[in-house]
């Protein structure tokens, strides 16, 4: 689909299979499509599929998603640890991604799996859409200070997720209470969550109890935290615009509002060079390292 869009509107869009292509597209006024896969289950049980996806233009793979798969344990499966980190095949896949030139993405992984992926990879890794657990204790989808340090020590980048649950403990508490109320309503009436009555109740509940959405300043707080821990070279933007639905922060609902975030960062003393690193430079550095490592083999 992405290739078709680029083909049919070549004056507006172009594929980006390398850092050089991405920069050239920008210079030509085009929007780049850089492909990734969120959930390494697409690799199935064939190591050869890693090279296949690289040939198709994929340049990062998130090893798993919300459930354990054949490669790795997932953060959301808190009561279950299939592999206690990466599987033996997952370690092979990390090595093969290094070999062909695909970035390893550790968002969605369990803590043990993140640490093992960082240690196993010969090049830096990214957390493509994970915020700081410092602000959301107990929310394992976010990344702990210990893991931020480990990731940065290998040259990696933590890319901040904009979802309110990732940014704010108040929003997490709101969600938890809402789930309790919803579950009680459904169970008392013997209804499923998909029933029209439950959906109507949810709409009414949310009107009466509006969500305490995060603000653009909260995103800046998470960026500040990574910078204070490990420096300006290890933080980026991992919006998750297509993944967190109506929970996006006030002032940062889509790409047109990025200037609101950059304004906050400028007011907090970040230079334009700092913001360029956050907006693209840091992840481009990792991408270039991964490209160069593969080319040298």
C-alpha cells in the first residue's frame, strides 16, 4: 500500500530505505515512508524472512507486541513469562537483524527481554514508542531508569510515547477506576463489553467523568527525564499517533502540533541543535550505525 502511494504521487511521497534517502526526500520536499514491523511474529519460524523483509524495505522490527510470541516475552503479559526474556530463536533473529541492517526495537518487550536484546545486539537499539516509568510506577510498557541507562550505554534511543497512559499516573488511575466501574456494570447485568447497553454506559460515563488527559508539557517532562539521566543523544519522539486513540495530550493531537512541543523545549533552554537531535538526528544516528555495521560484514 505504501509503495503504491509513493508510486502514484511521486511529487509528494517517496520510500526511504536509508538515512541518505530520507534526507534527500526531505530536501526535495517529499514525505518519506520508512517501513517498520510492529510485532516480530511476522517472521514466523523462518530466519530467512528477516532478509526478505529487509529486501522489501523494512528498517526496524518491534520484536513482539502485547503477547509473548516466538521471539520474546511481552510487557503486558505480566503473569506469564514464556522465555524469561528472549527465546533462543529471538536471539538468532537479533543477530540476523544486525547482519542485514534492520534496527532492533524493544518497545513492548518485558524488562528481561529488553536487557537481553540490548546485550545481544552488536549495534544500538531503539525503544520506538516507550515513555519513562519514573512517572508511571508499575506501568511496564514504559521503560525504567535502569533500562534507559543500559540502552543509552550501547548508543540507543528512547522515543517518547504521547499516549496519556504513558505520560501520566493520574490518567492510569482514571483508566483503572473506569475499568472497575465498567466491569461491575456488565457483570451485574450479564452483558458482554461489546453489547449496546455497555457501549452506551461507557459513553455516558465518559461524558460525566472526562479523562484527565496529559498535556504537551508532560511530553517535555519525559524528554527532560531521559536527558538528565543519559544525555541529549538518547531521546527521540515516538508519538504512537496511530495507536493511542483519543488519549493524545492536549496540544499534541497530530503532527501539525509538533511546534507546540518544540516551543516548550525552547522555553526550557533546549537549543535548535538539541531539538533537531530529538526530532530526527538521534534515531538517524542509530539507523546509520545499523546500516554501516551491515555493510561492513
